[in-house]
C-alpha cells in the first residue's frame, strides 16, 4: 500500500513522462517520416513498431524514475519534475516554431558556424521557459504547478496524438510505398546488336562544363563523336521529379499523390512503351521511385524487396536522430544530420536475383566497378539508364575521382567528366561503343549560390556508328521535347 501511495503521489510525473516520451519517440520521428516518406527505404509498418517500443520503454523508465525520486525525497521529485517539464515545453516549441531555417538533408556540407543565431534562439527559448516556470512556482503553490503541468501534459498528448494521425492520413504515409529496388545485376552486360544508353550525371551544370571544354582539350576528347547541346532547359530543379519526367514527359502538377505520379509516369512512359517490346530494359538508380504496381518484371535488374532491418541498433539510432532533426536544440542538431546514413546501414536485402547487390550511385564505387568488372554480352537489344552521383553535393572529389577535403563544385564536375570518360573507354574496350546510342545528360543544372539557376543541364548525344570531333549546337532544346526526340 505504501508503494501504491508513492505511485499515486508521482502521478503527475508519470503523465509528464507519457507526454514527453510520445513527443520525442513517436510524434517527432513519424512527423518527419510522413512528410519525407520518399527519402526513406522503409515503410510505416517498419518504423512504427520501433517508435512504439522506444516510446513505451522511455515512458516506463521515466515513470519509474519519478516514482523512485518521490520515494527517496519529495523535494528531489519536484526538481526532476520541473526540469522535465521545462524540457518538454522547450522541445515542443523548438520543433514547432523554430524550424524555418533548417539545413538541407541532401548531403550538402553544412557550415554549422553559420547557425549561431539559431543557437542563441535555442538558449533564449530554454531560458524564457525556465523563468516562466519559476514564476509559476513563485506566485503559486507547488501543488498548483503540478496540477497545471499535469493538465498541460494531458492536453498536449491528445493534441499530438490527433495531429500525427491526421498527418499520416493526409500524406498517405501509412501506406506501403512498394518501390522497386535497383540492383547491380547485369550492370555491364551489353548487346552485340544495339544498345540505347542514357548516362545521367546528377546536377552537372552546362555553364560550368562549357567553361571546362573551352580551356581543356583533354575534356573535349572525352566527348568526341558527340554533339554537345549547350542551350538546354530542363524542367524540375530536383532529382525527385526530374528523373521521372525525363523518362515519361509527364508533368507533376500536385494534382495527385506523388506515389501515383511516380507509378503512372513510368507505367505510361511513351519511351518505355516504345522500346520494351524490343529491348531488355534496366534502370540503375537509387533516386528514381519506380512503383511496383504496373511495372513488375519490366526492368531486368529491379526487385520488389525494398529491404528489411538487418541492424536494429543502427535503425534505432536513425529514429532518434530523425526526431532530433526538428526537435533537438540547435547545438545538438549537428549530430543528427547523418540520419539517412544510419538508416542505410541498418538495411538488409533478401536477394531474389542471383548474387546482386543494391545499386549505389556513388562516384568512387562506380569507378571501382568499371575497373573490376568485365563487359558481358547478350543477344537481346539493351536499354540502360545509369544514374550517377556526378556533381551532386557534397563537394568531395577532385578530377581523378579521389575523395578530398574542402572540395569544390568545379572539382565534382571535373570528376563527372572523368567518370564519363572511364565509362566510355570501357564500352570502346569491349567493342560495344559503336553499336550504342549514348546520351550523356544531367537531371538538372546547378547553382552553387542557391536554388535558382538550376535549369541548364548538360546534354551530349551520340548516334550509332557516329564518328567525328565533338560538335557544339546552341539550338534551343527543352527537356519537354525529349519524348518526341
């Protein structure tokens, strides 16, 4: 009976622990997941059990902690309760109202020194919340403070519960994505008859490449036999929608859920429909969301097994870091921004195609595969789209595709040209270059100063048996014309 009375006396702490645990272990990570579901390889059914388990464990630990404090000393209990409530309110405000200037999660090297104002805002926020809570205690009784904060905790818990359910429904984030996964199966298998190769170097801007070609004869030799179109306008400035558009010519106008667009764009693509009856088709990209529905068995290297959690240790780290992206104090956000890396380390694939691995677009790894893998041959005509990291952030490559510190966008572009050169040399070495239509392009351009000015990507085109010095054409070209072309 004495223990039960201590539990009842610590009820406010148990309720506070419930709300805080729900905020950081269910609401925060699921909110990020629902609104960025395409960035993660797993589904809601994968992350929710982990979030719920972490929530329950944290709640139980917090509840026992408050009961123990109340048993040991009531004053210590008050201090622990006070500190937890300050943390709850500060964390909620941090993630709800102080997120207008969050750094991007696209791999950009983040200079955290530029966020000193946000760090000061975090300090001021916690200080103000602390002072307000102290004033509540000073001008009211501690019993009033406990009842008030218990009521606030219950109210906030209900608001968060309704909000996260609403978010899941509105974004359809609770539905399985069922995205096909690109493997490296037959990555270097080509036809002795005819090949149609689209080689996409991510984020390579034509303006930068033009400057290189004007001064570097060696780079011009890489693209001999090609016509370089330097007056090109793309469509979307980001990979997520630009790659499906390149394959389909179908615009995304926000009139349907993204997954329906991704499904229909590939399923109804005039290009794919035109070539699938004659060509063995393969897409090598970890950034093109090919929905399984309607696209099953169309691409020889893609499987429907999106993966499973092979390391719960890494997955739990990912969940915690995911919550911290928005809700951690700014000085702690820095350690949360490798969240996608943690999730990728937790991923396992149950292979259903012999000996394949999940395709990776990493520049250095691709160069290693080009060096190690011999070309094989098939009697079928072959269509390949190969999507490579190219000049995408972070800036970490030199011209020889070696990883360096303090790299530049120019260095990444030079690395992209080297990658294209090595890939083309491999085709020439194994006598499949002349019988290949090759398009070397970027999904969009780039501007190191901001998001504007990403509309001028590279576009190089070589036809079958085409031989000549590199030509340059400045005729206006739009990616909206690609399907007809």
